[in-house]
C-alpha cells in the first residue's frame, strides 16, 4: 500500500506542478504586460519584472486551489486512461483509500499555502509595492521610509494603524525647534481627512519649555499636512496582503473602536478556510474521475476543471462582497461554496460506489 500511495502521490504532484507552472507562466506574462502602462521615470522594464517577481508568492497562493482541482483531474484522469484505476479497484482498493492517497500530497500543498499566507506574502508584497513606489518617485516627497513613520514640515509622525482610505489611529506627532529640541508632542486617538486638512480627535498635547512642561486635552485639533489619503495606499497593506494573524488582530482592533471591519474579517475567513477550499475542490475532482468523467479525454477533463474552478471562484467572489453590502457574516460567504463542493463531491462518490 505504501508503494501505491507513493505512486498516486507522485502522479498527482507532477500533474499539479505542471498545471501550476502553466498558470503562473501566463499570469506572469499578463502581469508584466499590465505594468507596461505604468512605465514612468525610473520605473522601466527591469523594475516591472522585479515587481512581478516579488509578487510571485501571492500569485502562487492565489492559484493553489485552481491548480489542485485541474491537476487532480489530469493526474487521476491519466491513471484512469491507462486503466490503472480499474486495476486498483479490481485488486480490492476502495475509492476512499485512493482518495486518501490523493489527499496526502494535497496536505503538503495546504501547509505550503498557509506558510506563504502567514510568513512570506505580507513581506514580499510590501517589498514589491515599496520598490515600485520608490522607482516611480512617489515616496521621496513625503520622506516616508518604512513602517508607519513619516516626516512632514519639520514634524515626525507615527501611526499605530491606518486604513487604506486614510482613517488614522494612534497618531503621534513630534515637533522639534530650530536647535533640534523637542517642543511639542501631540497624541490623537483618531484622524480623518476632510478634503483639505486632517481633523484629529481626542488629542492630548504636551508643550515643553526650558523650565517645565504643559499638557492639555482637546476634543479635536487640526493638522494641516501635505499628505493625502491616497499616499497611505503605498504604505498600508491591503486586506488581501495581510497575514491571517494580522487580519485577526486588525479586525478585532477595528471592532473595539466601533469601525467597520467586515472587509478584514472577509479576508481572514478566506485565508483561514483556504485549506478546506482546496480539499473541497480536490474532492470534486476525485468524484468526477470516478463518476461522469471516467472515460472522457484529458482535454475534456481539463475543460471541466476550468469551468468548475471559474464557477466556484465566481460564487465566492459574489458572496464575499454581498456579505459586506447586505450585512450577513463573512464567514458564511466563504463557507457556503466550500460546503457545496463537499456535498457535490460526496454525492457523486456515493453514486460511483
């Protein structure tokens, strides 16, 4: 049985790898072509290739489910086309046993996907966006370097958290005099851009002099900075770029502040349930090979896998934004397509037996 598991696992792994390479190749070509329209200043072809290379982990992660679905159809279809699956079944190997042999390499794929989402993608995407912004010269005017620190009009400003639309949390402003002496520190719980200036809420100001320090509490204060909310799109990762752990922390933080965190919860559940997404799509692939696609050509299997993957992605993409509009839990928006995959796969496998 060990040799059988290794043989099935190797066949499935090679098929998934081949499908993933083809999809990534097309994705990379289209991504580079898409960057051609942004060539400006120091951002040329080499910088575009570098940008796409840094986003490669995110592209791999995004194609894992689709590659697993089509790859399993191709791999098992190859075994079915050479009658090897028929021989296995005649030898007394159950469909469940074959399905478990298929799932073993899928578990490795799932672990790799979780590692990419948690440890790799948040870093590589930030590097990609940062290098692109520097090449375009979009960071030089603000003096922005790394993290959420920036310098503006003689002030050093730090943000604990920031939304891509420009809402700020935990804004600390350090103002220095001509002799580099600290003159003023202002901490505000929240900041919002009103169109011409920033309005900071619940501000605590401390003024320093040679003899003493004076503190005051203000409900609102005005910050006239030459920094627009669009700039934060360069330094604040999108929800899809955050790791599951950071998504949980940030969404919980927004909930405590009474802000809308549904976009972040949606991405959190999408990444957390991605292993079940892959397993559900693989189960559909297995059920198709033992069911309606047992004796068809490889081309038809690939075509069917593409259609199933597109339908699944479309349903999930429709339910996700719908949860934000209509207010039902994002968890359900991600879970429903997965449950449908498992249900369809189980029913087809039950009929095949």
